[in-house]
């Protein structure tokens, strides 16, 4: 069993394709195929089922996956640990939902770059589902997302701050400054993050409880687009407060008097098996210090 074989195994599992994994790794397709055959021979088990849709893990492959990830990560960590450098160094892959990546992380990333320039960071903006899957598959070192509560297997979950969510509209909207019932919101058009977003899903649930299973709304996957649509008067936006703080201060958007009566939080997640990796450990410690100011 070789590290190169495990890397190919993990790439195929992530890409669900031998050819895509080969391209990602800059290997010939035949080399990746040979590596997997060798790995399967060493383990005495078939790891992938190949069909027209690509490649998917067998039950044995599913069981083996977490161990392959740990071996590859520990190999990388060991190499970094013995390098003769006085500085903390290494590679980190970080993923975050757009809200946190735009409004919570830039200052932290600046602190990391300034204090530990030898830590190389690859940053990805992802959806909640992509983040969960990537943490599970081990392709991310750290993830940041917004949820109400969170438990993820084999993962350390740390709340970093409250993330209040409210409804926002233009100052001339008919509901501004008024007290109203949830059912009255059905008379207006709404601007929501894609419904896989936790606070969009909660808003829809509140509407359903109010007897409004069907109402007018649009789904988006970009906060700035939602804000611009709200500023144009297209509808009422459901957003985290931090994303519209500038517009509220300027008076271009106004918070409506509707309490969602739900708590939302920003979380930081990392793989518990890599907690002692120096670069990861340093990032977590600095992140905890940074976010303590938000509490």
C-alpha cells in the first residue's frame, strides 16, 4: 500500500470518476487504474463500482475511506513536522459559506498571513451541503457555516458567534415601521437564499405554520444579488444582519418588525484526527482569539 495509491483512491472518491481524478492529479488514466488495482490487491477487496455514471465506492471502499484520509493527512503532517524551519508552515484547505467568507473571515485571514506567512491557504466558497460532504470526505481542513445547531461525526464543532437573521426591505415598503402577523407576509414577494440555507428553510417553515404553504419568492445563491434586488424594490430579503449592516447604516434598507424567534450561529469545524497538525492548530488558536471579540 503506497501513499500515491491512497491519494488516487481519495481523488476518485471525491470526483466520482477515474478520468476526472487523473486530470486532477496530472496522472495518466492508465496510471490511476493501475494504482487502484494494486491497492485493491493489497486490501483483498474491490473499492469501486464503475458504471456509465462514473465510479462510486463499494461498501468496503466506504469503510476504508476514512482510514485512507487519515493516512494521507498524517503522512503530510509528518513531512511538515520534520522540515527544518523556525516558522509554522504547511497547507490548509478552508471552505466557508459566502456570508462568513465575505463578512467574517477577511480580517482573520489577514492576521494569519501576517503572523504565519509560511502557511499556504487554499480557500473555497461552498454551500452548506458541499461543506458537510467535504468535511466528511476529508477534503477540507476547516469549514465555516451558519446553522442553528450542529453535530458532525468525527468533527470538532466550535461556535464562533451569534448570527442574527432578519427581514429587510426598502424604506418606502408598506410594512416598514408596522407591526404585523406572519400571515401578512404572504401578500409580498420574498428574496431568499437557496432553500438548503438554514434560515431560508426556517422562514419557509414559519410561513407554512402561519397557513401559507404557497407564497411568492425567488431563490438565490449570492448575498449581493439578494441585496441589490431588495434595493431595487423587488421584494423582502431574509438575510443575516451583518450582511446588510452597511445598507442599514446608510438608510437604504430597513429591518422589518418581524421576529423570526430563532437562533442562528456561525460555526467553525475541523477534523478531530488532524487537531495536532501545527498549521491547523495555529489557525484554530488564532481564529478562537479573533472570534472571541464577537461574543
